């Protein structure tokens, strides 16, 4: 998806993906991972997710990456957090004066290790599935390059059958996840949840069921 697509959707408040509570799957599965207290967490394509706050309250330092300036502005104003800001390469860094978290405002595909620093854990919720297939391989290459052996990732992917592209969210099947990541990660499915579709754009198109697979990946 073009960046302009997301920036426009944020301006129109077209953000059905946003949860006004912590994500239940994160809360349920986070203890399947072993993280040092000082671990550094990355949330790619973070929107204004409250999960950034939850992860920071677990004692970790969290970095979110988000292209929409409005999403970043909303995150800080809606949570009454003050911040300091600075420019780093192609990003604007917002460092929260409350919980231990930063948001890098800019394009995920401009990330590099200098801007990001060491990362030990990635939380991918509504990130890989937000990207159309032509961007996804590049996304997974950046993710792979960020982590070093032993680092971990919690990934939530959607699966549904439909002959055309009607995302986001786009379906990312287990065979896709394996094709992108199996060479560099051990992959375990923590849970699969199959549900009737409750999203009008998808029900109107005739998609009846979709499933979410929750993965634990460990960099090898
Ligand atoms: C489906 S939303 C998910 C947001 C968040 N992960 C959540 O769970 O609420 C995808 C987000 O990715 C952002 N985004 C899309 N492309 C991006 C890019 N290339 N770089 C950084 N952020 C991007 C969008 O603005 C949007 O906020």
C-alpha cells in the first residue's frame, strides 16, 4: 500500500484496525517468550497502538515505527504523554516522557541499525498483513536484518480465501510465513483462531471465515 493511502485513511479516521484496549493475543501469548528486563522491543507499523504502552510497562524499551504524523500525534495527545522530538536521518523521533518508548515517524523501509539500535523482540500485529504482496518480501528482509540469533518475534497473521486482493488486511498464509522466514527463524504456531467474518467489506465480498494464526519466531 502506498504511504499516501495510510496517511489519507488516518485523516479520514478510517482506522478500524485500532483497538481501544490492549490486544488480547499479546496479553495471552507474551509469556511464551523469554525476554530480559532490559530487552528492546520493536513494533513495526505501530499506528497509535496501546500495545506500545503495555510492552513498555513490562519493563522493556519500546520503539514504534509509523508513517502517519497524525497517528503519532494522536498517540501522545490521547494518552496525555509529553515527548521530546529530534530528527534522525529520515525519521522524526518522539521520545516519550512517560513510559519507556519512542516512536519513529517515517517510512519503515528507511530503517537501518543506526537509527534503530539493538532490538531483541518484534511484535507484528496488523503489520505484515497491512502490506500487499509486492511489499511484503522487502518487509520481511528488513525484519530479518534487524534481529540476531536468539531474538524473537510474536506475529499475528490473517488467513482467508478470496481470488482478488481485497485487503488490507491481506491474507498471509502459513506457507507464506514459512517461505519468508523459515531460512532464518524457527517457527512455532502458538494458536489458530477461526472466526466468522464480521467486517462489512469482507462479508459483502463473500468471505465467510477467516483465521488468525499466532506465531512464535526465533532468529537462528
Ligand atoms: C493496519 S495498521 C496497524 C497499526 C498497529 N499495528 C495496530 O495494531 O493498531 C498499519 C499501520 O501501518 C502504517 N504504515 C503503513 N505503511 C507504513 C510504512 N511504510 N512505514 C511505516 N508505517 C506504515 C499505517 O499508517 C498504519 O498505521
